[in-house]
C-alpha cells in the first residue's frame, strides 16, 4: 500500500509533468496577475480555442487552475494552494552535503 509520502511524490510528479510544457507555462504566466476568460487567453497567447482548452484542462486536472462560469464565459485563475505545494516542495530540495574524502559516502 502506498504511503502518504509516495502519494505526495506522485502528485508532485504529475504537477511537474503538467508544467513541463512551454505553452502551459505561458498560460500560467498570463494568469499571474488576475483571472482571465478563455477569449482573452486565446488572444493573448495567439492560439486556437480547442488547443488552449486542451492545455487548460491539463492544468486544471492537476489542480493548478480554478475555473468559474459567468454566463457563457469561463474564467480561469491560478490555484494558490497548489502553487504553495510546489513552492514547499522546491524549497525542500537541498544540495547534499559533501563528504570529506575517505568518508562513508553512499558511492564508496
């Protein structure tokens, strides 16, 4: 049975996989200041609505985006909780301490 740390790492891997695309990073960059509707994003990013929808769904599925409907328009914004999870994970990464020669390193 997977531990909670394993589940967290799987979730983190899914987040980074979603972020490993220049177009999706551009979407996130557009949403840093405020929420936007799909029509504004298609114009700002100069892409078709179907292609943008694919990327928005990918980001939403991993929890990076929130959406809300207003009339016939859907507005997207960043999910601050998920961004905080990413920040915490990145901050937890630390360079390993260098062992002195002749130490009991893992590669000896």
